[in-house]
């Protein structure tokens, strides 16, 4: 068990498609290196208002499919208003 922290923000507290893709790829690489067999991701970079959550979800799913990770990767998306 553990936590892999990634930050998809760059200058001016914004995220980009590239930063989200890199975060997913790097987190999965770290998980693989440490022998993890599963990972759960929140929507990375969607809270900065630079990318809509639906776009972030698409980017993340694509990045997960392209990654060299044999375990399971789960995308966790809370319903609108949850936790607010």
C-alpha cells in the first residue's frame, strides 16, 4: 500500500493534456517499479479549470491504455457535488 503523488500543474496553476498524460505514465511506471498490482487515480488536473473533467477522463483513459503496466488501473470519479 502506498500513495504516489503527482501534480499536473504548471506555470499559473494550470494543467495541460501533456501534463496529465505524463502524470499518468509516470505514476504507472513508479507503481510497476515498486511491484504494485493496482492503482486508483482521481481526475488529475481537472480542478484547475484549465481542462474540463470529461476531457481529463478521456486523456487519462488513453494514457492508461498506452502504459506498460500489467496491473489494474482504476479511474475514480466522484459525482458532481460530492464532497463539497
